[in-house]
C-alpha cells in the first residue's frame, strides 16, 4: 500500500542563500567573514551540495540580518510588486584615493550586461578606466557639478543634464573639473 502523504522536500537553502547574498551585494568572502563559515562550505551550500546545520544556518541568517525561518522557508512566495532597497543596502565602490565613489544601482544579476551607477566625484577627482570588453559603451548623464570625459585623447565637457555616450573599450577618464562635488549617472552596456 502506497502512502498518500505528500512528499516533503527539504528547503532549498542554497538558492535562497545565494539570492539573499547577491541582493545585498555580498561576495562569498564577505559572507564567510561575517558568518564565520568557510567560503568552501558556503559555495557547497549554495550549489545544494551540502546541507547546513542549524547552527550554521543561524549564523548565516544573523550575518544577512534576517530570521532563520527566511532561509528555511519552503515553497515560493509571491514576488514583491515593488522591492525597495534602503540606502545602506546599496553596494558602494569607494575610490577615495582617486576622489570618487560609485554606488551600484543596478541589480547584481545584470552585471556584465547592463550596469548603472551613481558616480560622485570630489573636486579634481577622477575615475580612470582601462578598456573594457570590445563593444562596451558608457552613457554618462551629469546631474550637478562640472565634468569632463576623455576617451583616448578626445575631451568633452558636459553641461548639467547633458549626456555623453562613448566607447568604453578604449582608455577613458571621467574627471571633475569644477571646485565643488559633481554627481552623475553612469550606464555601462556590454556587448
């Protein structure tokens, strides 16, 4: 006689863990340090090659700032109609030595295809880039301040509200040429 009880499957902790880690802009190294769990163990958990103990699950949940039940939730909940990221959740790349800060506005799953950033440049600050992959283009819109874009040896100054579109598969520099902080939106499209 066959059982009519539903088959219970264990929660997919790995997929949930990876989704939450990427949503927060964390690398495996970042989460490993925060949770005190080895990077190799995290990788195995995310690939569903290992099941974490309750103690490990608790440490991961604490490191992610969530309750343990969120990592252990079974089934798929309805997707949020609107997901809001708080300012402290937005990953940031500080280039303080060069006078810039890049806030990563685009979702991590689009990295390498479409990326968008808020770029803040201190006076005389510059974002100096070597060539990206062939066919990559950047679109820079000046929100405030005074910025100059240089691709190879060609320079163009932007006006507030203006957008520069240029090949990013060449050496390029975005420089604040004003005396006050400058802010811009930067969109990178990879081919």
